């Protein structure tokens, strides 16, 4: 743990030098998950040329290693420096809810630097933020990520305890931040065409929103440059909630649009399509 704290105290130019080294060693020399990335890109953008796909691949890996060193930097970065590097377009939409004693669900993707965005939410909103996360198998890295995610006072919520903890905290005005583009099991999931492929999505954020009557928002992320991000929110739904899976479908469409705008900043190394989607579950929009 001491090593990572020491690493996080390095200035950004040295951290990005390390990122560049990782790019050449891990990607160029060892080809970390290259087969997964290439297959994901090829299936998602069937009309792009090999040259275009290769360009996205290179930019993705450069971005990925930036995200790694930036996430480590969260261990020691100041609130002031974080605000300089992450701007928020419309926090007043959310603060109006919590200042009135309400809560809301924020659906975020693995886009840009999602760990910085989580921290920025806490800094900009000045309210309780519950961060739903999946426990890592490696106990050391699980503890490390918990320290990173609770850096500015965020309350970590293990995904397997989300209903119990959110029920216990329902009287607290707060944001419930959920990264919503992970790979779920087939049973109980929502299926739709996403990036030209049948894709499964968790219904968890939708269930939490509907169960407690919380409005739900999409947390959009744009990369302005190296170590510079812009956060904005878009309303998805409030009570009375639309029927069916409108919330999940809206999230998928908003995310798809952002990925198509800048595909290099999504997490392509993730095995997003490892589960086959039964045809009877697929919703074609």
C-alpha cells in the first residue's frame, strides 16, 4: 500500500511517463488482451476499416494506462486539483434534489475515467454519495480500491448488499452511483441490441430507482485532453416511471451515442459479450 501512496505523490508528468512505458511494455510487447479488444471493436464497428479500428485500438490502450495512473493519483490528489481536472456542466440539477432532502440514482459507464468521475461527484455535489461496487477477488487490490473510492468520503456499497444497505440509508439525502455497463449473468438481465450486438444489462439501477421512487440520471463523460474530463448529467426518468425497461434502454442508447462519438475512451478490454443472449430475451429497437 505504501508503494501506491508514494506513486500517487508523483507529479502528473512523471505519472504519464509511467503510462507511456506501460503502453509500450504491456500493450506493444505483451499484447495485454489484444484479442479481446480487437474482437470487440470489429463486432461493434463492422463498417470501419482495419486502419480505423487499429487507430481506435492504439488510442484506447494509451487512454487505459492513463486511467490506471490517474486512479492511483486519487489516493493523494487534492479537492482543488481534482476540480481543475474534472469540470461539471450541470451539478445544480442534482444538488436541487439532495438539498430538498431527496435522493437519486446516477447511472455511469466505464467511459473516460469513471473513478475520477465518482470522486468529482462527491466534491461537486457536497452530499452523501453511495458508490456501488463489485468486490475484487484479490484482497489487497480490493482494499486499495476501497481506499481510492472513499477518498473524499464516498460510502462504498458492495453490490451483493445493495438492497439491504440502501434500505437502511433511505432517510439520508444522497446520490447512489452505479457503474451500469458491466456484464451480468443472463438470468434476470435486460437484453437489447447495443453496438451492433445482442447485449445484456443489469436491471439493478432500474430496480433501485423504482423501489424507492428515486429519479435516475445518466452520468455522461467526455475527455477533453490528457487528465482533463468533463462530466454532465441527463435525466432519464422520475415517478411515475415509464413501463417496461425504459430506464435501461435509455441508458444503453445514451452510452452507445457517446461511444460512437469517441470510441477510444470506453473499456474495450472488458469481456463485455462473453454471455450468449437468448433470442427470446432480445429487444430490437
